[in-house]
């Protein structure tokens, strides 16, 4: 178990949670992706990725990205969707705040900032549909808050039997939940607000 105390921590890469490990963000702990890395590059990869099994990210801290993250600020899935990967299963995300770079659509559905189009808070990915591997199933998101993204929680193609409950959404540009046409997942409870 790794516990992150209060403070702001710059994350230029992606934290891949190993199997059967837990990352706990204490109150006031912020994992922050700036709009560019130390060498000036832009990294739109997730801040945290579950790419194995039975790992957990929990606590009352925050993950904040100043860059749109098409595969989510938190991702359940392999790094490379076409690479033969092991199953991503039985992981748990709970309690944290996930905040994005803003929305590409305003309340009237017009583009306000094309650079953040497609930003996602939490993303479930599977490489099966692209010939890769790594089933994404039986993962759980509980009692998290997702703010300032286009899609709050995205369930990708062939990501099945995952669940989300008690998720709170604020300032979501397009979808609180978005399901690919070929996925079977469960959502329960939660609240949405445009403010």
C-alpha cells in the first residue's frame, strides 16, 4: 500500500497500479498533470492506469489533468490496445475526485474549445475488439466525483461486467455515462449537475 499525504504532486507519466496493490490519496493530496511536461511535450495519457488485477485507488484526494485525456484521467485497460495483454479485472476505484481540463461543448452544444474534445474522467478499455488482448471486466467504481470533462465514465467496446455506483458528476460537457454499442456494464445511483 502506498499512501500519498496532502500536497500537490506533478505527474508527467502514468502511474500503472501493479496487481494486488493499493494507492491511497489522503485529503489534500493532488496528483496533477500540467498542460505540458517538464521537457515541453504534451501528455494526454491517463494519470493512473489499472492494467492488471485486484488493485485499488482510494481515498479523498484528487486527480487533476490540465490536458484532455481521451482514454480517461483514470483508465482500466492495457497501455496499448492492440498488444496482447493480460486481463484487467477485479480492480477498485473509490472516493477520489477526478477533474479534467474542461469541456469542448457548452450548455448549448457548441464547440468552445476543440483542444479538449473527447476528454474523459474514467475509461474502461479492452483490446479484444482490436485484435489485442486483455479483457476488461469485473472492475468497480464507487462514490467518486467527476468534474469538467466531456464524458464522465466511458465503457468501451468489449469492456463488460464492470460497475459504477454513487458517482457524482459536475460540469459534464456531453455524457455522464457513455456505453459503446458492444459493452454490457452496470450503473447505479449517483447525481448530475450542470453547475
